[in-house]
C-alpha cells in the first residue's frame, strides 16, 4: 500500500512514534475516509448522571454533611433520590457545583507546640 508518508510501513511508523500498530491503522483508515488525520470532533456529549433537581439535592446534602466522605455522600444521595453514582462521578458533580470536600484539620496551636517542648 502506498502511504502518504513516503513509503514507510505501518509497523515502522508505529515503532517510530512508539504507538500501537492498531493506532496507525485507525489513522490511515481515517485518512482514507476524510483526507485528514486531525482528531475527530465530538458531536454529542455524554449526558450528566444527575438532573438539575438531583444536583440541588446533592448541594443540600453537602451543606448539611460538610464533613462527609464521597462514599457517605453517595449513600445519602441514593437514599434521597434513588440514584447511586460512583465516587468519580460524584467528584465530577461536585466540581460542576464548584464545591470541594477538603477536610479541615484543627490542631491546637499551643497544645502541640507545648507538648513537643516538654518532651
């Protein structure tokens, strides 16, 4: 097969760019079909797992349980909405709501320093 790259074999291309042979084959197929190896444009995004109403419920759950872990929040959300989502999905939903779950660790300033000095 005559390649647009000047006669280099598919295996040599894969080795040269350190990619799988199947990737080169897919690129060549795309080149034959479209004339380009540019990345394809996604036309349809995957719909979110939670509706706007469920996102509002999640926001309320977080405001009432701001020290809960992702797993605990998942369970609370399931109890209130009937929808069980994964931890990574929950994390994406939190980012969508501009929320984070950083735990606050309170350490008494004088208590720790004083106990370290005594020892």
